[in-house]
């Protein structure tokens, strides 16, 4: 079971090596201002950790844009269209998966683009796609540049030909989606320490920053407590460089 002491030891290893690990934060499923969103933004402000907020276009309201405009260090990305599952029974959930025609999916994404333009303004959000359930079909990925998207943020491994900033993934999802509760301190710390160690030891691309993923509307108290504690610890440690998500696709 991974502990906080093991996280500290891993960060110390980066410092002894004269290196800094890079990390960024994404939160999914925003649509309207809520008490949970306020709690998320409070953590963002107190620890000065920038955040990318993935907004579901079909349910996005202008109140969300008005609230986020009062914050600095927050960037909005497109979270699919309606966060609906179109996978057949028994298959992993996916809105943008291989179960429908690519043209149909791109049409929905275009609707989402226009909705975010209407809610946030054309310059008020960054043209980055976040697939609901972190799954997306390869033909849809291939079509994104021509559709105008600057990048993709999912939860998959590196994809050949999609480097150079085109895909920046999440690696540490603190939720257990079977129980819809916090995955547990040992699990979340284990994923974080493994992601850091794999980069330090060269098992994965050391240039790919670690993506920390939250879902504010689904958090229970342990999930909130862990996010508050781990971001405070990481932001204060010189072995970590916290990245502004808006720069990931520059």
C-alpha cells in the first residue's frame, strides 16, 4: 500500500537527480455553478494550482461562464457533446467510441463547439477535446485537426503520430467508477508515485507531464480531502513544476 512517505521519497529522488517532474490538473463534467464547483475553485485558489475544466456543451449554461470569468488560471475545454453512452450493453462506456459513424460524431462535436462559443465566447475557451469516459475512436482522433481542434486530452497511453502536444493524457484518476466513490488514498498515491517513478526511470516518455484528474460533482468527502492534501503537498515541493493547462497545446 503506497503511503505519503513513499510520495515524499519519490519527490526527494527527483531533487537528488537535479530534475523536476511536471504535473497538471483537469476536472471533468462541469455544466453550471454548484457548491461542488465552488469547493473545487477554492482548492485551486488556495494552492495556486491552475486547472482545465472540461465542460459538457449540451448542458452548459451562461452562469458557468460568468462564474469562471472571475477566476485566473482556469481554462475551459470541450467535454464531448452530451456525455451520453452509445456503447452496447457490456462494452466500456463511450460517447465518441467506434459504435457510431465518424461523421455523426463529428457533427455532434460541431454542435458542442457552437454551444461553447455561445456560452463562453469564441475566445473564451480553448479548442481542446476531452472525450467523455476518456475513450475515443481512432478515426475521430484522426479527424480532429481538420475539424479545428488544437489538441486532445484523454486517459490513454501515448499514440504513435499524436505527440508534439497533440495529445496530453490524464494518469491519476482518484475515483473508483465501479463504486462511484474515492478510489482510496493508497490507490491514488500508488498511481501518482508510479507515474512519477516511470518518468524518472525512463519507462515512459519523461517529457509527458503527469495528469491529475478529478470529477467535482462525484466527489465524496475523502476525495475532497485527498485532493486538497495532495495538491498542497505537490505545489509546495520544489521537485514538482505545476503546468498551466492552457500552455499544453501551445
